[in-house]
């Protein structure tokens, strides 16, 4: 008799918790969708702002006003977030003359939001560079492009 009552209590608790789990999973899915939408909207806004800044610079130059080109740091950050670690390393090394320290690459990718943790990010970059034939190790913690940055990869 006691076993039957315990079993029915357990089934009731399981049913109640199962319902709560389903509700929480739906809530989680909504939050994940909102996060994805926010990231998409952020990328779109940054891209549009950059395009408008570029347009202003073009107009100023067209009428003879000297102006500096707008910063592309935010666009680079968006690009680094959406491409592979290896491709990001190629871009970063290309801008640095074909050679870069892993810490420099890591800081750049962390600022862009591509990597979150210093320790795991360092390991990710190092393993990527070690395993990819497009890179050559030149010193401890330093790599270079295996091909010249002027040549297509």
C-alpha cells in the first residue's frame, strides 16, 4: 500500500516537474531567438552606420573638404565574428605584415566577440595555426603566413 502511494506521489511530481520543464524550455527558446535577432539587428545597424559614415566622407571629398576615412574597426569586428578563426588569423596577419603573436590575434578576436575566454581562446588559436598549412611557426607564440601576404591564399 505504501509503495503504491509513493509511486503515485512520484508520478504526480514527475508530471508537475515535466510540465515546468516544458515551460522553461519554451522560455529558453524565446530568449535564444531574441538573442539571435538582437545580434542580427546589431550587425545590421553597425553596417548601416558604417555605410552612412562612408557616404559622408565621399561627399566631403567630392566637394573638396579634406576628411579622414571613417574607422573600420567595427566592421572588422563583425567580419571576425562571422568567419573562421583561421580566416580571421589570415586577415590579422595580413594587416600586421604577414606575422603576428598569438596574444595579438587573441586580443583582436576577443574585442570582436569571436572568442570569450583568454585561456581557451589562446589554445584555439594556437591549435588552428599549428594544424593549418597556411601558417608557419617562427617563434614561441608567434606565427607568420606561409605564403607572402601579397599572394592569394
